[in-house]
C-alpha cells in the first residue's frame, strides 16, 4: 500500500488511512487523516512490564530476551520496536539475544521459537516478547514441546485476543497490550467532517488497555 498516498494525490482523490500507517504525512496532499493504534506506546508498555517483572524476580533490571516480531518493515513492527528500544535503552543489563520474523502467525511464532530454543539453551533466556498473541501462542507450543517450562510465564504478547487472555489466566503469558480494532466510528467521523468542510485531525489513536 505504500504507493497509495501518491496515487491518490495524483488523482486528486481524498484519502483516509485506517489501521496501519503509510509513508508520507497525513494532513497534506489530500491525505486527510490516519486512524490507527499508537504502537510505540504498545512497545513501551510491554518493555516497562518486562523491567518490572525482572526487578521482582532478580532484584535488578537484568536479563536476556528474545523478540518474535510481526512482518518486518510493517509500521506496527517498526513502532513497537522503537517503544521497546526507548525503555530498554535505560537498562543496559537487559540484552536482546535474537529476533525472528513470525509473519504474524501462530505457526511462524512456533517455528521462530523452535529455532531460538536450539540456539539458546536453558538458563540463557529470561524473557520472550512476541509482537502479537498468535506468535506468542505458537512460541508457547514450541516451549512446551521442548520441555522448556522455565520460560512459561515469561512471555509477552499483544492484541488482547481471547486465546491470549486465556494464556495469561493459565500462567503461560504475562501481558497482552490491546490493539483495538475500533476504527470505524473515527473513520466515519473523519469522512463526515471532511465532507462538511470541518477541520479533521490528521492523526487519531484509538484508546487501548
């Protein structure tokens, strides 16, 4: 979708972007607004919780973590990574061991985790952060199959899915930051305001927990 803002501007067709951001700047050249989730904040929330959990476990913010990403290059992956980097930059004893692209899928998360478990034996990994619940659940399946139960309860996800929340209740996952899909109302409001000649916010974040 990266070419879409330029194509829309050339055709003089107003554009509202929903969910994932695109290259360029909303509020210019007919690009009215982008309505999305603050994924930098999502990364910050996960990383801050990792810091707190490690402090509780070890008495210090220290440990080694694995990152199972979504689609590399997608705006949520880039922004979540920025959020995590912002937090972990203040804790040099929390070190990234490796990352792997899961393709946002459960099977991708499982395969990433299988490879990582082979590369990093028990005792070398403290934390696993997955960019979404599907990948986290795949990682949990691989961890169980490998008998690496020391990692259960040290996995972070994102999206607040039903299966992800169940994994938290089961003690297998720690946290899942919501990615609410409630863009509809804000999208319609942006459209109606634009058509009525009213000012439109160029960037709208939907709230999350």
